[in-house]
C-alpha cells in the first residue's frame, strides 16, 4: 500500500478518476481510508481505535474539506480532525 504524502495537494472531486493529464501537478491520487488512518496514527493524532473510523469518515467526506486549490493533504486532515474532535 502507498503511504500518504502530507505535502501533496488534496485531490479535487473532478480529478477523481480523471486521466493523469487532467490532474494538477503535485496531487497524490487515490488516497485510501487506510492511508489516512495510518498517517494520523503515525503522527500521534489518534489511537488506532479512532483512526480507522476517522479514515473511513474522511474518505467519504473528503470533498467537503477541499476548500481551495492549493490545500495540502496535511491541512485537509488537520481541518477534518478539528471537526472530528468537536472543535470546528
């Protein structure tokens, strides 16, 4: 399995499934719930029991957090974690 690159640009809805030439440079494609969960566990943000459901949640609601063209996966995940923790 690939590892999530936190510095990669977050994939937009219209880029999902699009040909490579239609995707912005710097986007990591096909981020999975497992990649998200592994990242937040490795960063010490959530324990595994919470990280797995968070990964599933964020994978489903990913596009709700893509707020601007240059948002990185790190910033997107940080915003989603705030909401997950009830701080947003």
